[in-house]
């Protein structure tokens, strides 16, 4: 009985599903290949996502690097399981060898094969990502110990990253089989392509280098661009990130920061001049008003005592006597001077109330000029007029 079952299974195993000159696929090989693929994929997912990911997190401080590295290793495992399953299905290994050594084109006597191109593309991604990780490690290990300014550290980190990316690109080109001398032939076409299709990218990249070398603005500077004010958080090769007082992040192309007017509130120092304006009613004691405005400014702890705050009697307005108080304050944060000005206005209002000075508001007198008396009648709400 047991022998009959084995014979029956063996017969099923040998059933041919596909049979031609290239591939002979049997039912047993199909089942075994699918089982190997599913089991191998599930085991790889468990080991890589659990054990390997935990190992990488312990060895690599940057969580982003550990995350993409585990995903890349999982991708490589997928390729291994897929190729193994295809071989079990009956695809000859000679086909893989033929495809790997398939010549795509010849450049200056060097044959570029499909396998080298695929291997170069596979290695290009981790090479670029590792360039970012190594540049960050270079900053944390060496630059942080040199007590450099954040902007200088950022400049050196970006330069190291781009140098590493260039080395990775040259290594991949060499592995693919493209000689570096070939760029002398295609340099003209490449220059035209860059000039026509990548104008904005190149413009922003060069603008980023100018910003990092000339340093019209630096990291932690308070800037105002197109009416938006915030603190510079990062200056990259393509764009600059600015954090506003609302805790929003503005990503500004580097070229905009060079082409447009940018107010850097902390380029030289952190002291800026602020103003508070107030209008009082006609008939108020102007000397007392000016004295109270100056008192409110002097009593605030964030107002600089030098230069001395001043009060200007601006004009005789339509509805008020207009005064302007001018003071200097420390601009260490993007929103702090506004809070200081607001607190001074609160103090001025309190001092005015104590002194009986009225803050003016718009008033209008309406005069009716008519040759006939104006007919005014009082009617009941329900009557028709």
C-alpha cells in the first residue's frame, strides 16, 4: 500500500507541464520551487527584519541608515531566493550565465555586459546612501571636536558627501566597463543635456555653494524672505530649510535666496530697533504722554538701556495726537521682539489708564445741509410709513 502511494506520487512528480528546447517544467519541480520560494522569503523576512535590524540598530547610531540597509539586504535575499527557485523549476543555469555576459554595446573597445550593468546599479544605491552616512560620521567624529561654527561644519560635511558620491560613481562606471576616457567623447552631449534639462538644478547647486562659502546667511540665523521670517536650520546642495515661528518648515531653493532680497536679522549682531505707535485724544497732556511711553519702555527688562529709548511726537492726526516710541532689543529668537513690543503696549495702556489719558479712536461728525426742514416722525412698529 505504501509503495503504491510512493509510485503514484512519483508519477505525479514527473508530470510535464511545459516541455520544449529551452525549458522542461515538471509538476514536482513547480511545487518544490514555490515551496522553496515562499519558505525562503518568509524566513528571510523574519531573520532580517527581526534579528539583523536589531543588530544594525545597535551598531549604527543613525536609524535611517539602519533602516535602508536592512531593506537593501532583504532585497538581495529576495534575488537569491528567486534565482534558487527558478533553478529548481528547471531553468538551466546556462541561461543566467548567458544573460549575465550578454553584451549590450561596445564603447572604445570595451564591451558593456548586462550583468555588470545590473551589479553597478545594485551597488550605486548603497554607495550613495553610505556616502551620506560617512559624511555624518565625519562630522560627529572630527568636525564636532574642532569647535567650528555650524555653517562651516555643514559646508565641510556637504563637500565630503559630494566627494564620496563622485568616487562611488567612478567605481560603478569602472565596474560596468565604461572607460573614463569615454567622457571626453560624450562630454559635449552631456554638457548640452545639463545645460538644457538641468538649469534649475545646477543653478541651485551652485547657489548653495555660494551660500556656504560666502555665508550671507548661516545656520541659526534669523532671516526674512518674501515676507516669511524664520530660523535657518539647514543649507543643502539644492535647497535651504527655514523653520518659522509657527514651527513650519520652508524649503527654499538656494537660487531664490541669492536672487531675491533677504533680510538677515542676525548677520552682524542680535540687536535690532523696534517701534510702538500710539495715538491719544486731543487735549491730552503731550509731555505726560511722552513721559509715560518712555517709562513703559525703560521698565521692560529686554529693552536695551543703550541706545536710550526715545519718544517722537509724530503728527497732529485727523483723530489723534500720534506718538512713536523707539527702542533697541536683543533679537535672539524670531518672535521675541514682537512679544517685547506687545508687553510694552500693555504697559503703556495701564499707565495711560492710571493717568487718565485716553487712547484716541476714529470719530466722524455728520452735518446735514438742507434748504428744507428734515421731516422726523415717530411711528408704531406695526404701522406702514
